[in-house]
C-alpha cells in the first residue's frame, strides 16, 4: 500500500468543448477514510469519479490512485479500484451468478465458484443465484452490483449515489460493509446529493459546486442539518 493518500487529485480540470465541468479540483482520501462528495446534479461529481476510474481523461491536472497515475498507468489503477456506478450495469437476461461471473472475467479475477457464491451470500442473494435478473426488484439489482465489491476487495471504492434504490436491508448491509472496508484500510469516495446514510458513513464532506471544491470539512461534529446549512452557504443553493 502506498505511503501517501490512496486517492490524490491536484489541480484537476475537465472540459467538454467550451464547457468546464471540473475547475482546479484538489482532493485527497487516505486509507481508512470515507469522503462524501456532495453536490447537485451536474456539479461534476460523476466526472471526477470517472477520471479516477480511468473511464475519462482530465484536460489538465493530476489524478492518482494508490500512487499510480490514472492516465499513464490505467491498468494498475483498475486493479485497485472498485466502482459502483449510478447505473446498475447488470444484464437482465443472465442469472445473478452469470452476471457476477461475467463481470469477474472482465475484471481479470479468478471467478472461483465458491467465491462467487460467497459474494452473493454477502449481499443476501444466494437463494436467487440462478434466477434471471429481469425478475429482480430494483433493490435486488442494486445489491447484485454491490456484490462486485465483495468479490474484488479493492483498496479504493468509488461509489456514485451508493444508497440510491437500496431497500433498508441492503442499505444496512452497505453501511456495515463500508465501515469494515475502512477498518481494513480502504479509501472510500462517494458522490451523492443526499443528506442521508451517505453522511453517516463519511468522515469528511467535500462540497462540489460549479466544478470546484468549495468546502472540505470533517463530519465528526456535524449533523445533517448543519451540513445542509454549510451546503447552502458555500454552494449558493438549497439541496
């Protein structure tokens, strides 16, 4: 594990044509720490996660994961990140087990049968392992997407609206899983525009507005209402 922060972003800028999505963003996330990246839709949260996941390239600036450059060493970065996107990325015509096996193959993981079953059991889908995903509820599909984190065991977790669509049991499981991963030294970066469970997991809140980090503060002494007040003050809008 790198001696520095597991996620390091410095002076990051991203342009789409003349539109500036990210503007001089700097952010570090240490091992054993979770940061909630809070912002409205269109603030640039997902773009930042995509750059860290090597799915997009910055226009300028540096982005590193576990000491590896996201642009120059994408394969090394991908070996260390687990991504849960706002979209589910599951295939309705495959079973839960087939979905997980297919994803593991794409990710270069061994996909041993017992490990696949254990990952499904961790998210309470073992009884649905051979059911086609088209028969799943939205919450079950979300839990299937989270089974990838169990299977991969990444040192950096990049989560886009991770609690969206989860049923209460799934949300409780995810809280516990993220707490355990932090204890094990992983870094967690969650993009969200909610003030719910995400903030309960987070050690810090970074507020992103108009492509810039306008506030980065620890959450230990803050409740949801105080975070709302700070968001309105620094982002210039109501959540």
